[in-house]
């Protein structure tokens, strides 16, 4: 797995920012980046295998996904793919790459990511209300939302990201735990 996937061409940007491919990337993230087959992703997104395979090959071509391993299952070779990057950056060298095009594709991808996360959060928030209304349920779901201003020096900002990355890695590993304690983190950091 590479630390940062750098998109350098207009074609790579288009490939990675396609909303359908963003959905595929989200399936990998949702499954803690375990290796998945086209069938696994197809079942998750309720889409035909051929359509998923086409988009997987596009993502594999730019290095976003990699073939993890194959297994022979009843005479059929199952290919298992894995996400191949932690972060993504756009650094083009093409003089003819339109800045507006780059921005539009990037904004579409970010918008889809935020919308999906927002919808998931709202859906879970509704489930919290349902659980509270049904007193016979023993599982208590929760949703927390917070916003804070953080202040850094250049050095403390780098240190913060390293600590955050280490913390996320520590708790991203699938552990045997009660489902009540499986949580989803959605985090945005930006400069005002």
C-alpha cells in the first residue's frame, strides 16, 4: 500500500472522481480495507458484476486498487482486490489541464463523500430515536457530532496528524467486540 496516490493527469482525475468509483472506494473503506472480490462489491452495491469489474479495472489501472490474491473456488478463479492508498492528492503537470475541470471533478468527489457520510449519520441518528422509543431493546446506539477550532504550529500540525493516524490505525483493526461499540468516524480538517 502506498502512502499517497498522486493523480497527475486529467484521465486519472476523471477516473478517481467518478461518483460510481467513489462508491466502490467507500465499500473498501467501510470493510476496513479487507480484500474483496467483484462479487462482494457487487452484492454490497447491488449492481451487476460486469459493471463493477469495468470500474475495478479502471481504478486498478491508476493504482487506486491492487490485486491482493486469487483463490480457486469450485474451478473458478476469484480475484481479491485491495485499496492501494491511504491518501490522495492532485498534482498535475499537464499545461492543457483546465483548472476549472480539475476543481469541478474534485468538488464532485468531495460532495459525494460528504453527502454519503451525512446520509449515513442521519440514518443512524434516526435509528437512535427508534431504539429509544422501543424500551425492550437492549442495544443503545449513539451519534456524536462535534466541531472545534484547533491551533497549531507547523511542527505541532505534523505531530497531530501522525498521532491521529496512529490512533485511527489502532482502532481500525477489526477486533472482537460487541457491535454496540463499532463506530464510524467522519473527519474533516480545513483552513478557514
